[in-house]
C-alpha cells in the first residue's frame, strides 16, 4: 500500500515563504527534518541583527540631534554677540541732521529737546552767516545795535543827507561845485561869511571846479571815517560795559562767599544758590529769578524792602522797635485787665449779673 504522507506546515518557515529563490514545490518530510535546525538558526540570527542595527541607528540619530542642537545654540549665541547694537535716539538725530553737537544728551524728552535746540541754533547761525555774506551792511548795523548803539546816529553817519561818495562834479554844474566847497569849509570851522567870500573868490579866479574836486575827495574820506569811528567807538564802549559788568559780578560773588552781609550770616549751603538766584537767567528773555520774584511782589512787600533800605539796613534798631511795640501791647492788655478788676473791687457791675431786660415797644409788638 502506498503510505500517505501528510503535510506538516510547522516545518515551513516564514523566510522560505518570502524568499524568491525558494523552491515552489514543498520539500519532502525527510528533507525538512534534516534542514530544520539550520533554518531555525538562520531565522533567529536574521531577526536579531535588524534589532541591533535599529538600536545603533537610534543612538546615532540621538547623538546627531544633540550635536546639531548644540551647534545651533552656539550659532545663536555667536550671532547675538556679533549683532551690532541699535543706535539711540540722539545718535539717530545726529546722523539725520548731520551736525556734531558738543555735550552729552540723554535718550529722553529733555535730551531730545536740548539736542534739537542746539541744532536749531547752528542752523540759524548758518543762515545768518549766509545773509551777512550777501549784505555786509546788515551785519554791521546789527552789531552796532547789539552793542547798544543809537540807530539815529548810525544812519546819520552811514546814510547822510548828502552822500559825497555818489556825488559827480560836472564842469557846467556850478551849484554842485559851490555846495561841495562850502561843506568842506564848514567842516574845517569857517564861518558862513568866510565861506561865502572864499567860494566867490574861487569862482572869480576860475578855480572853483578844481577846489570842488579836492573838497569832494576829502569829504568822502571824512564820511567813511565818521562811520567807521562811530562803529568802533560803540564796540569799544560795549566791551568796556561788559568788563565793568563782569567785574561787578565778581565782586558780588566774592562778597557772598565771605558769608557775612551786614548783620546777616549766609550758610555755606545757600551761597551758590543765592548767587545763581541773582545772576542766572531762567527764561527766554534773559531775566533772572531775582527779577521775576521782584515783579511778583505785592506793594506792601516792596515798601517793606524800601523801608529797610531807608533805615540803612540797621536791623538792630528795627528789632528793638519791634520789641518795644510788643511790650507796649502787653502793657496795654495788662492795664485793661487791672481796670476791670478795680471796677469789681469798687462794686462795679459784675459781668456774671444779667442786665435788666428791656420791654418791647408797641411797634415791635404790632
């Protein structure tokens, strides 16, 4: 009889099923029994190798991630260190305006205001310099007025009624020749009668035009000299006044630093404050705090200060007068009390007794 052979599926491995090179036919039982240990060993080794490889790949990926994270952190730190700081408000304004302003300005509202004011002054100066370069006479006049000069005197010297620099003498213009000669003679101190006689002599001698040309040149020089002399003298006077003012404030500062003013003693902490109160300007008009405070004084305070000045600042007499006044007031109060007590002793009306009530009138009742 033919022996029936059953198919043992347990002998078939997964590796054989997935292997393309595996035989299509199912091996016989003997063959399977001989190859069983080899197949199982191979399958176990193949299953363990991928697990080990996976672990190695995972550990290497973790190390690579940590390395990349460290490198990124280092790159961020280095980029932060290398990044330049953003310029402040004042530095930005310096770049925008293009002016180098001396001094330190904070990046706040006060610093911006101070910086822009300095820039505005420089812009105004540049504009004035441009105007003065085009019109030198304008600069000359402003300088004269700044030094406290009288504008009438300035225009009389620089713009007289007759500008001899613009006068032209024609041969047939006898009236202009006569006028020039007369003006020159008057400048030299001749009287009106002497001037008239001299001019007539020049005319009769036929030398009036020649004398007029000489006089015109001298009159031009005189006018130019008068104008320059006026401006220079006004400048010298302004410098002298400035020197006197500086000397006066030096004297004030020295006196305050001594710490004694008549009968007053100035504490050390008040010396500089008191001097600044008197000398430093606090508004756009150049007024000091002293001037402002005096303008805000009421009439009584002003009179009190004037009274102190009238008394020659003799505070000892004023203090004694005040003490005497207080003593007199106290004495008057004591006398009033004494008089009330004496009236009580003599049987006067006691304040505790009630005064008799007055009966109402008929008009009040109705």
